[in-house]
C-alpha cells in the first residue's frame, strides 16, 4: 500500500556505480512532488542536492522528453530497464514547479 507513494524505482538502487546511482535517483526524484524523504544520513540528501545542482539543465531536459541517460540504462538488465522506462514518461507539466 505504501509502495504506491514511492517515487524511487527499485532497479535504480541496484546500480553499482555510486555517481550513476545518485544521478539516476536524483533525476527520478526531481520530477515528483516529494513531501518526505527517508535517508540513513543527512549526507545522502546533501549529495542528492549537489547532483541536482550540477546536472539540473540535463535532468530538466530528460524529464521534458521522458528519457534517462543511456549510461544509466546500460547499467541495468533488460528486465530492469523495461521497468524503469515503463515509469518514465514525458512530464513537462512538473517542470513548471521546478
């Protein structure tokens, strides 16, 4: 029941490269109206903030087009890639809130 409220897509957590994982999760979270975040450390939130600030324009364009970096998708199995892309759609409406 709570799972419906999650913005994170589980396969993104399985990406081994930390920089790629943080980018993927930050990009995914950026397009959602998040009201609460649970992290093991405040350092995680600071890292997400830095990743968003460093890549904001690229993330906005990906959200507008409903895309995710190929380098991220290539880290995933075909099944996980399909799950991720099934949940990512063009979302220009959300961009007005950024």
